C-alpha cells in the first residue's frame, strides 16, 4: 500500500499533475502526455529521489526517465536531440545505481549515467 501511494505521488509529479487543490488537465495522444495546469504546490523534478523512482511500477520508469532527460535538455537548447534508444538502455543502469544510493537526486543520477553511456 505504501509503495502504491509513493508510486502515485511520484507519477503525479512526473507527468505534471498537481495536488487536488490545483486546476489541471491531462491528456494523452499518440503516446504523448500533455498537461495544462495551474500549480499551487507540488514536488519539483530536481527534488525527486532515487528511492521514489524505485517505488514506481516498472512500466512507468522509462517515462519518468524520459521526462527527466527532456526536462534537463530543455535548459540547453544546443543539446536538444532526444535519443529514445538511450533512454531504454538508461533505465536498468539508473535502477541499479539508485539501489546503491537511494537518497540521491534522480536527476543527478540520470546526468551521471548519461555521461557513461
């Protein structure tokens, strides 16, 4: 039960949903999730830990990593190429390394593992 609650709360952060008090609209089309929202409070992607990532269901983990990579690359437009194959290879590496240091920021872990691939 606790794992399910953590999974749902992290998923809400990852796809951009906000707390129940916030106004948000989420839609999916052709596998792309888009949101339109009014944020009142929520967890920033930089603050999500490896422990929270590991609590996600297996089918959600690639989406979480893809979102984090896209979020990080948005800060550097010159590096805007997104490689789907790299994300697929990155998931097991991030999972393995997150188990070693579960308190580490997920975004920091992804950055470090991307440099190694």
